[in-house]
């Protein structure tokens, strides 16, 4: 479903968030909360990316003024 709503570029950026998470998990842990903190930040980014189709729909696909 999301692949029908997201552009190719948006899908690619969303995929980068998963790659970032996986790469970060490969690092040695230096603080007990770092995984939870990064997870929260990545979810913020993913919400921004996933909101783009809704923003396009609301504004009627016109570019920003």
C-alpha cells in the first residue's frame, strides 16, 4: 500500500532509515539508552516521510506557494 502512495524517492529515503538503524545496531553500545533514543528519532523521520502523501492530497498536488 505505501509503495503506491510514496514516490520512488520517498521509498528510497524510507529504506535509508532502516539501513541507518541496522548500521547503528552494529556499533558497540556506549550508553544503555542509545538504542531507544535512536529508535525514537528514526520513527520521527519515518512519520515525516509517511506524511508526505497526505500533505500532497490535502494541498491538491500543487507546489508550495
